[in-house]
């Protein structure tokens, strides 16, 4: 597990952003304007659930793109924390040597988070813990090109039991996909992809089962938390006991309410 603490920023608003699929210049100002957040008075935090679109262009192009977005976010006093989805090259998130060498860590208002990062954020004077988990399988991997539009190490990786117990209490969990028992419960919508990829059905069951194992540990160590995820391109909220699970749609921004 990795830890990252923002000691010098006091956020007024925390939002969760759904899959963007590379349309990230829309974040500022278009999405901020849509949700009436296009000002520089409030300090805003955006937690993005993956499928940010990293790795689909050459490195220099990605760096230029990130700089332009970083400049826009600074203008609107907004900070962006991104986990990887299945449509992101994992090295931009998990390979610290690559990130340091190529300046990926040098952006003031954008952080591409390593898998299993525990964020400590000061929100209206109080520190909150956000556990960030990247990775998922691509259902359309059978028609994608390895190393160009698909990466074989895209999957979610389950930490050991010892590592899971070290996470402790959290306020928010951000993932790309979801555990078994959380919507969607069926695979009817992806049958045509399963027909093209004989291993896909089993990989998806393995993935959601392993994530459920992680969530079982999290729930045993917490009385409640809020879970946000993307991947399924829909908006859906459900409560399982004291735990809120919310799927965030493409380019959707939702506010995290810590007091309810």
C-alpha cells in the first residue's frame, strides 16, 4: 500500500468524476461550468475513477496534454487525482522510474495514483482518508492491440491479507470496477464479447470475486464508507447495509457528502 498526504491544501469541495476516455480537456472549464464550479474561490478536489485515457498517444503528446490540463485546473483552483482504468497504460500510474524520468510526477494539480494508494486529504479542516484502487479487465480486449490500445497488466491486483488489514479505517473508496454483489449483477449486456473471448467470463468472475475479498476486509474494519466506481458507463446508487456504492457515468461529476 502507498500513502500520500496533502498537508498544504484545504479542500472545500470533493467531487468524483466518471470515465472520460481521453476527453479530459472538457474537465476545465466545461464540466466545472456545467456543475457551477467554474470559479477560483473554492478549492476543489476531483477524484477520477479511471479510463482517463493515458497511453493512447506518444509520450511527448501525453506530457503536452497533461500540461495544458494542469494549467486549466490551476486557473480554476482544482486538483485532480486519477486512478487507472482498463483503458489506461499502467506504467503512467505504477512505474515510478518511468514517471520520475519523464516528469509525470511534476504536475502541480494532477496526480496519477499508484494502485492501492491511501490518500489523506484535508477537507474543510478535517482529514479524510480515500483508498484508491486501480485496474480492471477490458471486455473488448479480443479486438484491441497489445501495447497500443490494450495492456496485459491491466487487471486489478488483490493485496495480501496482511496488506489489506493495514488499510484500516477509510471514508471513501475509489475503484474502476466493482466487487461481486454490487451492481451490475449480470453479464447479459456483454454476451457478444464473451462469445469472442472464451476466457473473459472466468476472468471477470475472478476479478469481481477478488475485489469482494478486498471489500470484505474493508467492511470488517469500518462501520461505513462511500464507494464510487466507473467502468459501466451508467449512474447507479445502492446501499448495502451502511455502505454506499455509487457507479458514476461518463463525464459525470458527483459531490462527496461526508456528513451524511
